[in-house]
C-alpha cells in the first residue's frame, strides 16, 4: 500500500496506513494478515462505496472503533457502538491491578464492576479468572445489551450477572473486589473531549467537578466491601488528589493509594482493606 493508494489524505488522519488497513480489512471481512498477503486484491463497486462512506465518517471525526464496531482491550476484541464508551488503553491499568490482587487472594470469589459499559473490565477479568463470579451494573439498558453480547462472544456469560442499576446492585451482597470506571469528565471540560459528538454523554459527564458519581459511590461502598477487599476507581488525570481525599474519607482505616498510568498521569485510586 502506497501513499497514493490510501483512501484519504495522510495529513488529516493519525497513523494513516494502519487506519487504512483496518478499514479495508473491515470492508473485505478479512483479517489484516490476509490483506497484507494479498496486495493484488481489488474492491468491487459495492465494497468501494462502503469504504468511501466509512472514510467520510472518519473525516467527520467519528472514532474508528464505531466505524468497525470493534475495539481491542486487554488482548480481547470487544463489540462497541455509540451507546458505550470506547475502551481506553489506560483502563488496562485497573485490570492489571485487579489481577495482581486476585493472585494474592485466591479465596476471593465475588467481583462487582460498576458502570460496566461494554463490559470490558469484567470480561477481561472473567476470561483470566474463570472461577470468579461477577455482578456488572450500568444505568443504560442499551449498554448492558452490548456488554451481554460481548460476554457471550468472549465466553464469559456464565460468570457475569448484568443488572441495570444506578451504581450499586439491589440487595446487600458484599464483594471481595469492586471496580469502577465511572464518568469523570467535569461538565465544563466536555467540549474538550473530541469524540463527544459520538460517544454517550452519560458515560463521560462527571458533573460540575467531575466527581459527582465517584463521590456518591464512595459514600455507599464501605458496607458492600468484604475484608480483605479491594476497590479500584479510575479517575480523570487532574482529579487524582481530590479522588484520593474522597477515598480516604470513605475508608479511613484502609491503605489508599493514587497510581499513575504509563503516561505518568494520575489515573487510578486503589483502596485496600485487610
């Protein structure tokens, strides 16, 4: 594939060759490896028209995962649509921390994923820890349908109970591990999120200070966390200190830490009780 053969101008698309390869593979319904092994392949008129429509949407700012309906996360391919937030690489830090704690606590059995969205956190953990049981909540019934589809496709449906809920599930069940990647963008910053026109506002808007849902969740969590137990909360990079302070107030006897992602940005609050 040469620059002249790309279906769009390279100066307006980040990683243009990779993007072109993904789009062509999607249009042809073939793996990228197949496409690379068959450079002589030509598109028929219907495939060409499909590619042109996708390129127009891409140039209008629509995220690539919404064009293909897929996003890779923690080595798994998740189905996504505009009703769910696109899984981000930085959220893999939360999964890594969870797996590390679970390795050290083999008696842990029950996990809660609050605001599951596409189901990426719960499913990534379930596929690696098949003896665990999960409850995954979301306020959006449309998001839960995507999460359930992903759980079935990726072989985790028998481990996860999905429940429509405003944060915590009904009842009084407590959990060994509680994970949450809640909306944490301050309302005033939403315009800076370049995918806002396409991603669901419900999954992004964290209220006036970005902490509305995190604050409310932390107030409700103490009686729902087993001992020993772990809470992992993803937060916005500029809100690390504030999220840490809220966590310490909610769990004054816990080991509470603020962790940075690979970019060195505040990303995860870790709360451990013994």
